[in-house]
């Protein structure tokens, strides 16, 4: 069974997955309180809204029945074929939505919920927990990058704002991306 997501929801989902992945990566060797301050109530609420929207789209009877093993999820994930590689950007201009298996969307929602649960902890979790969550978020992000090849938000890559972002990198905010205030082609990865 698949669920179709519109462009805006995919953009928000990708943005928050990438932001969380990069922020957790940066907090591995830094101070935990900085992570908690960065994820203020506005950011937490925005992530919760995306998780709730995903939950509304997913069939209730199936969401609790999946085990979320990263290896199993990624093993069943699509690969980037030659057609999608070369024509994905052109095709994405006309698409209004993309379909995802329920299992993958449940995995993404669960990963974002894990980020929200981390924010309730006053002490820094062990390294193994943080690295595992970062890898889950990376897997989720990669699934979106393959399924939605050509979607403009994917061009922002490392420019998506996150904790401890380098000063020389002009961050791309979600508002700017959704409102089209920035040109994604200036952020496009050289290899894409």
C-alpha cells in the first residue's frame, strides 16, 4: 500500500529530517544544552505538525504493525535508475505529488518522533543512541532523495539550517524554500 504526499509536505518532511540529522551530527561532540536551546518550542511544534500530518495520512491499523529495522527498510528502498537520474529534475517540475510505501512513511514518522523524545531529555544520551538515530534520519532522507529526484528542496543540501552551521554557509530556511525566496540552483550539488 502506498500513500501520496504533496510537494509541500515532502519539502517539510525532508527539511526536518535533514535538519535533525545534521544537528545531531554536530551535537555528538558538543554541548547537549545547545541542542535543546536550538530546538525551541517553535521548531518542536513545526516537527510535531509534520508528524501529525503523516499520521493522518497513514492507515491506523497498519502503523503499529511495522518493526523499524534500518537494514530492512533500506534494503527494500528504491534505487536511483538512469532514467530518474537524467530526467528526474524535468519530471519533478510537473509533478504535484509522490507516492511512498506506508512502511517507509511510518519509519520517517517514527524517526522524527524519536527526535522529539530526545528533546525531553535533560542529559545527553549515549553516543550509540545518537549515532543510531542520525543513521535512521539519514536513511529517511536518502529515501526521499531517490523517490523525489528533482524536487527543488533537494538542491539545498547542506545549506538547510541546522545547529552549529558554519558561518560561511548561507543557511536556507524552510520559509524561504517554501516561499521561493531563494534560488535552489545556487545550492545545487556539483555532482547532481
